[in-house]
C-alpha cells in the first residue's frame, strides 16, 4: 500500500486586493473570546454570487476553527491519507494529528508539527481534534481530542507537552477533549477533569466517574509545570472564560456539572453553581458570557439558561430557565453574543428544531425566533452578524433585537475555478475574521473569503 499523504489544494485568486489593516484572532472566539470583531467596512449587501473566494485548502478531519496571529494561520486537524482501490481513491484517517501553519493571506503552507494520536469517538463522529489552537506571543498551545497538550513555537518547534491521561487520569467522555485552553499572565488554564487511579474507561462506566481535584489545571506557560489544580469537576466542552469585575480578575468555566468561578492567578474558588441536564448523555459545551458583574450560562439538554449576578464568594440568580416549559435559550455548542442589552444565539439540540433567537439579557424574554437556519454560529462585526449554518449556508444579518433582519444569503460557497461546492456539512467550527478576511471551515476544507476590501 502506497501512502501519498493528504491531498492539499490551495486556490489563490490573482490580482487579490487584500485588506491591509485589521486585527488578529489568536484564540477561540477571537481577541476577547466573545466572537465580536472591531473591524469596519464590510461588504453589505453581498454580491449576488457571494463573497469572493480568496483561497481554500483541503483539510484532514476535525471540527476546530483556525487561529490567526501576525499573518500566520494555525489549524489543527488529523491527517487523512488515500489509497487507490480498483481505480478509485479511498480516504482514511491516519494516527497522526497535525498542526499546520499557513500564510493567512494565501493559504500556503509554512510548516507543520505532527504527533501520534489514538483517539476514537464513541458515537462514530470523526476522530479529529475538536478545539482550536491558542496563540500567545511566540507560542501556540494545542489540546487534542485524546488529551495531549502541546506547546509549540510559532516556528514549529516543540517546547513542551503534557499527557493529561497519564498525569491526571483524564478519561475521554462522549466526544473526547473539546475545550480550548486560555492564557492568563504566565499561566495556561486547561479544562482537564481527571479521575482517580483505577477509574474505568467506556460509556458503560462513565456515569460512575468521579473527579480527583483536576477539574481545572493551571500550567506555567513557558515550562508546562503544574502551578495549581482545583475542583472535582469532570471536563465539559466549554472553554474557560476570563473577565475583570470591579477591578478583580475572574475565571468562569462551565464544567460537566455546572459553573465554576475562581480567581485565575491563585485558583481560589468563589463558588460552584450546579447546572446540568438529568439525561446521562448530556454535555455542557457553550462558553459562559460575562457582562458587567453578570454571567449567562446555557445548555440544550434540559435546564436551558441561567443568569447569575456574581460577587466574591457567591452569586444571586437573576433568572433561570430550569422551571420554564418554554426555554428562553438552549445553546448547544455556540456561545451566545451580547450586544446592548440583548443576547443572540442558536437555540436547540437538533438540526430540525434549532432556532436563532434574540433574548433580553435582563429578563430572559424572547424577542424573536427564526427557524429554518439549522444549528448555526454567529460572528458580530460592523453592526452585522455573519451567520454560518451547519449546512454550509452563509448569511449576513443586521444586528436587530426586535426582528430577524436578513441582508444577504449565500446558499452554496463554490470554487470560482470549478464551480464545485467547497463548504459542506458539518460546518460546526465558529467563523473567524482577521484583517478583512473571513475564514470558515466545513467538512474537509478551510475557505478564506474577502469580507472587507482594501481601502
């Protein structure tokens, strides 16, 4: 059997007029972890054929978004190989996970870092990474589906690594590791959620798992040494969220069993707020949203959303969905976006029942609901939402708390050269915007579109 490696396709439009100014997108959901961009001058409405495709590139398997810093794009995936069988090409996942560094403006490969992985998904989804790289200065942090945490230089050199399975007893849950780390000062905070020695792996044993004090682990970002570990919580698919409230730094993590609030420098826990569906096969995957001294958490399997007002050592519940028949907001993996007293999010566990909603922050009142979009992800920029449906449809919406306000829609994103669709289900990674270029990921491809033309 001759292994030829993954097919790499890069399409670069000639005469490209790229946006020269903008901002980096170095971590999950952007500079502030809110999926909000400060860039201006987007094309609105879109041309009839949609936004111009600048380049696109074949990827291996995975569900994570890219991150961008200083003109470099970092993407984590799992290598797919090919073999010829009776004059037909068949593709298969290898045991190699890969971080690639691309030129963000052209898609050209600069370097790659690879490591071996043995992850297998319990439910038959692909076995690629679920989280996105996190860039801090000249370092990139990646957390693979199997639980291996690596720190790699922005030039592709391994600086340190940690096996959370070996060191903390991390046992993969339903879909493996899906949380991205965050950097706070000299620390890297990771949603680990390990279990005591002797804990058994497998769905039949997962309900019996207990924590071992490694719900969150803080590593020295330069050396990878453990600085502290806290909580008996098990891991979720949400990432830790950092915020400053009344001059004090906080970290909020929606773990498997509820919201954990703590001081990120010391690891001192302020409180734990239980929030999880009774269904065994349920997960928490949406990041907390922090506005002022209030924190919104949301999930889609049962209780829905809750708004807490936090203070050192405790909290007050402003409102919650737990006892409501009609839930205000039930986000699956999307993190809602707050703007001017309203929050916007994709509500619903399954594709056919998903609704895009506007909800009043202070009360939980639903302002409007829009069906037919499937589950989707939002990015807010220049008074608009970029709405990426899991089916690959792209929409431009005005930010409007009173009504669903659609400006443009692109039913199918196509290769300008061949006319073939290049953005296909499942599009579960959040959109990324950097220096006027919009990056969206589909089943097996990363696509770069021009959203803001160069002035």
